[in-house]
C-alpha cells in the first residue's frame, strides 16, 4: 500500500508539473497573440495606405523582440518591448547619443511608449558574427574600433548612469549565485566566499581607477551589423558611463567567437594607439592598458557566466550553454596570467573538479 501511495503521489506531482507547463504555455501564447494584434494595429496607424508584412527579425535575452516590417519599396524594424518589463526611453536616448557621435545606430522613426513599440531604421540582417572569418576580421574590427572611438569621444559624465562599484559588484555576484550554486550545484565554504569577495574588490579597484567614457556594454559580434557604414550598432539601451576598456573587452574577448591571443593583442594595440592620439583617457604605457583590459575582461567573464546560467535555469533559455566554455576559458587564462587573480584560478579548479597546478592549493 505504501509503494502504491508513493507511486500515486509521484505520478500526481508529475501530472501537476505537466499541467502547470501547459497552463504557462497557453498563457504565454495568449499574451503573445495579444501583443501581435496591438502591434499590427499600431503599424496600420503608421502606414494607413500602405500594405506591409511582418516577420521575426531577432530576439534577445530580455523581453524585447524585433520584427522586420516589409513595405513595397523599403523595410524597417519594429521593437516590441512590453512596458511592464521594459522601458524604451533609454534606447531612444542612447540612439540619439550614438547618432550624434556619427555612429551608425538605427533612427527612431516613430514611438509608442505607452504600449512599448518603437519603429526603427533597418540596418540589415547580417551580423558581424555571421561575417567574421580569418580574412574579414581585420577590416571589420578596424571599422568597429573607429565607431567605438567616435562614441567614446562624445562622452559626457552626466549623460548616462555610472558604471559604479555597486553595479559592478552586483554583476559579479551572479557568478556564485547562478553559475556556481545553481548551475554547478556547488556551495562555497565561508573561506572560499570571502576569497571570492576579495577578488571582486580587487577587480573593482582597478576598474574604477580607469579612465571613464560612454560604455555600450554589449559591443560584440551579435550586436554589430554589416552595413553600408560599418558597423551598424544595436542593443545599446543598457549603456553606462564607465571604464574605457570595457567595450574593447566585449569586442575582442567576445562570448560568441574566439581568437588567438596574438590577434587580440594586435587589435588592442591598434585601438590604444588611436585612442591616445585622439586624447581618450588611456594609460601612456600599453602594458598598463593591456593589464586593465584583461582585468576588465575578468569582471565581464565572471558576470557573463552568471548571466548565461540564469538565462538557462530561470528563463529556460538553453542557447547560451554552448557559449559557456569559451567564456570560462577566457577567464581561466586571465586568472592564470596574474598572480593577484590566482585565488580565483584555484577556485575555478575546485568548481570544475580539476587537479590544481603545482603551487596552487587552498
């Protein structure tokens, strides 16, 4: 009888989970259809006498979705950003900053902030990630460097939120919460947790001491478009005012495409030379700048591992799992290279059940 009862309870729980998933599916489907109807109604107001068709253009890690609007002689993009989850105003503001700096960001053609819709210029459908290879990389990255310099040279301290200590720390704490605890099912000892916090504080001191400029915050191959004026720049609504090396890390230590360190070093030198000549706040010594670049990279890699784990475990988005090994490899290389980051290197060994290298023990 006890066995039958356990089987019944187990089966009931599974049935409850299935019913819950079905309910969520139908609720999301109903919500999606309502949003599409609202969107079509708004677009008919924008193009009252012009036929158009709507097709998915892309989605991102947030609630925002993008659709391509095809008109008889042109196309444009419409952003669907549900106002209960997303705020379109930062996107509009940063788009203006980018375009004012001479960067190829989409023009905001029409807006409905109450419903969460923006009509945007179309920068095409080919991302840098699609186009990058051994032959094209130098030219595409040269254009990306030049666009980044334009944006940074337009910097004004009060224009964007500060990339301050609290935000940097909040980002890094996603790593123990979501990557270590949730994804790897690993609980840190009090000593390990304290050591991790010390590493976070060390990174923050370096990052906050760097020159401060406009920071796109996701300046990588998925958000750069191959366009008539390279690159077309997207997904900039989270821009802040922060460390000068941050966007360069996003670009060259991308979570979605890896390069040999010799090429990264060469591209970083090219940026640094242009930045110095333009008067941007980079160190006079390249070795110091490259150290700053790598330490900024450590912060970003730590954050990204936490974000990717959260996207999977909380949001059910498993597409980012395949990108975790590259991010982890980048983090391990940086931590191995600098003695100050060896405690984090040892902690990564523990998390991955690796045999620590000689001389690295807790």
